[in-house]
């Protein structure tokens, strides 16, 4: 009888110790605060209805170009061609869209815009139409190139994850 009591207490301790440690880690905020992505996570769930039901591409790059965007969106639309070229062998897995009517580019499809997105920003959209990461436009050309380079790094990482699953 004494042996069975010690077995039960050992079992309870083995179950409780990880729970207590997890509670303490959450309470004292021991979780890592940094991420490896270069873009900003989009707050809330933002869906692009025009991109929800499509086959083929795993991810999309979308430029938010509302009608009041102007020259900034036209400048961003020109960089989309360079982004597509930089994708290399991954071009078949990524589609590029322009959201709204603020910029036209014959090479890319235009779909209706989405409220709540920053003008002239680039977004990564999954194959279900969920906007995941945002890459805002900045006025400095060199800094804008670094942001686009970060977009490509994030996209290549996401595509490699998709290939492995």
C-alpha cells in the first residue's frame, strides 16, 4: 500500500511540475520576444476575397493601391517587376496582384481593394486569401530596397516550409 501511494504522488508530481513551470514562464514573460520575419504581422484577420479561391500559387505578393494613392503606388508597381524577377525558380509558386485602382501595370492582375490596409504597402497573402505580413512603403529608396529584400527572404522561407510539409 505504501508503494502504491508513492507511485500516485510521483505521477501527480510528473504532471504538475511542467504545468507549474509553464505558468511561471508565462507570468514572468520568459518567452522570446524576437521573430525571424522581416515584415510586420497584420493585426486581426484580413481576407482578400478575390484571392480566396484560386489554384496553383502558394503565396501572393499584393500591392495595396487605393485610388487616392498617386505617384507612390506607381513607383511601388514598378518595383513589382523586379520582385518577380528576383523570385527566380519560385515564380511559379507566387502570384503578384495589385489591390485597388491607384496603380496600373499591364503585367499584373488588378483586384478590388481591401479596407484597413496601408496605402502603397506590399503584403504577403496565403493561398486562402489571408493577409499575413505587411511591408510598408518608406520614402527613402535604399530603405525601401531593404524592406523588399526582407519580403523576398520571408517569402523564400515560407516557400521552403511549404515544400517540406
